[in-house]
C-alpha cells in the first residue's frame, strides 16, 4: 500500500494536489496533510475531496 499526501496550499485557484509520499514534486511539509496509506490512488483522492474542493492528482507521481 502506498502513502499519500495532500498539498493544502493551492497551486492555482482552488487546485490542490494529491501526491504519493515518494513524489519528487512534493512540497515542504508545511502546507501538506498526510492522507494515509491506501491500496489505490482513487481512495486517497476520494479522501482528499472530502477535505477540500478542487483536488486533483499530481501529474508527476499519479496518473489520472
């Protein structure tokens, strides 16, 4: 199971990214929230959508 992080500082208006814990584009720990360990990225994104609007997968580490 992979671990996922939510970038809580919007990159663009109302755009928050979900990253795999090992992503090279993951920002510093400030402005992030640990989502947990999931068997697939959809479950992590679903969790993030329940926390913030405008969530999308990171294009560097997660395929849409």
